[in-house]
C-alpha cells in the first residue's frame, strides 16, 4: 500500500476528520471475517438475515483458496488451481463472494496501523 502520509496536506486532513459514531453505514454483502487485523477495534456489527442460507466452509478449502489467491499467478492459472483444489462450484462461489466482501468492508472500515486504514472508523 502506498504511503498516504506522503500526499501533501494528508496529515493535516486526517487531524480534522476523526469520524463520528452517529454515522452508520450499511453494506449488503456476504459474510466477512471479523478476525482479520484490519477489523480489530472497529465497531462492526454483522447481521445474519433470516433469508440467507449459510453453510460451513472446510478450513482446508479456505486455506487452499487463500494460498492460491496470494500465489502471484495469473488469474487464469489461479482459476484452474482453485477449481482443482475445490471441486464444489458452490463452495468456490461462496469463497469468491466472501473474499469480495472482506475487500469492500476493509476498504470502508480498515483500522489505523492495519493493512487497510480508515481513521477512527465506526
């Protein structure tokens, strides 16, 4: 991630924008992994809507998915590797959607000194 403090006047801007606990943001997406470092200390509530079916993902499938995603290979190669490692199409789709949800929420609510930073995000 680039050093955002290197942007002119960014430090001054951050000293003025501290967030406000009265502001609420709703994001309708897949479940997120609240154990990630970027969510530690964030005031995030995850709701489980009654209509959403949730099924368990085998930790081995999750680990394989994360290793392949971070392998640095081309998207085409990663797609083939993920398909071979996780034959069930529904599990693969769920993992892709969860990966997307974590990306979106970490962009909005990433905490200071974590891989994704948003100042005093509530």
